[in-house]
């Protein structure tokens, strides 16, 4: 009975997704990227429309670098956590505002910025850190974020990446394995849905909203105090996809929630 229900719900949700008029902005598996610093790879040509990386890391390291995938197939981006204090961050961001890509893709009422990303966090790391994605309202205002910590805990973040801005979900995932993250952020209302491995894990409203600057690959360093000159946290990113999506009808939202419920039952 559950199998039939799962199939039916998945089929309806899939149909809803396919029929939606999404504005695809960018997608990549990073396999065609040049190894080394992420910022030498132009996602597209245009003012402000290239990758940039920021973050203060230890000597000889890169905040975001294209490397061989930890699972041994193709390439991925390695995110290295910042070395300083709590709430340190490194990021590789794709400028959606200055490039004009968000304006073009969101035309016609596509108010939801959807970011999808696969994340792999190494086990056995002593550095308290988290790895995932972030949507920015502006160059200095964070909006919504979804991350996996070095213990496997899944966090969401509301209008900031500091611990005070983050919320623990009830989801803990395995380390040394790939997990899919998806975040739907309505940039006008702030309404946000967060999914891990296809299951809805959080729904909240961001304080920062009203414009779109960038989608980001993101790491945090969560040390309470002090600094580390010998230690870092490492995570990997793959299969990035960024889209501008229409706001779903209430019926479609209900179906997605129902599909998540069935998925949770299946995993139990």
C-alpha cells in the first residue's frame, strides 16, 4: 500500500515540477572546470557574472578549489573552512544580481530562488565547521542557508551564518557520503523551504528579503574562541543547480509535504 502511495504522490509532484515555468540560471557538475582555485572558472561572461571566492585560510590552502571527487568519480569543489574564531566563513559565490541573470530568469513571477547542491562532509574532523549553501539578499546581507556540520547535524540559517542565526533541524545525516540539499527561498516574502535528500526538513521566513545578490557554496568555522593555524574543516560540493521558480499553488505545496511524509515513513 505504501509503495503504491509513494509512486502516486511522486508522480503527481513530478508532473507539477515539470509543468512549472522555471527560469534556469546555471547548473554544473564541475567536471569541465579547471582544477585549482574555483575563481579561475567563469560561470558565464558578463559584468559581475563570474565566480569569486573569499575567506582567510591557512597558508598554501584555497577557500574553494576544484579537485577530484572524494567518491572517486569526476571533479568536485573542496570547501576549506576559515581559520579564525567563531562565525568565520569561506564562500564561492555566483553573482546573480550584477550579471542580470536573476532579472532575466525571475521575469514573469518566478519569485523563488531555488538552489540545489550535493554535499559531502568528511568524518573524523575535529574542527567544528559546517558546509552547504547560502542565498544572499545583497553583498553584505545573508538571507537563507542550509548546511551540514562536521557531526552530520543539519542546520538552517536565517539572515546570518553565526550560531545565533542558525537552527538545528531534527535531521542528522551520515558523514563520508553525498547528500542532496535543496533550498527554495521566496525573495519577496522570505518564505523558505529546506530539503535534505528529497525530504522537507524545515520551513521558515527570513528576516532579510526583497532582493537577490548571489547563490553561494558556503563553509563556516564554529570555534567558540581562539584561532587555529594548523587545523581546518573540509567539505565537498557537487551538482550545483540554480533556478528561478514560480510560487506553487497551495495544492502543489500540500502534495510536496505529503511526499515528504511518505519518504520519512519509508526511512523509518
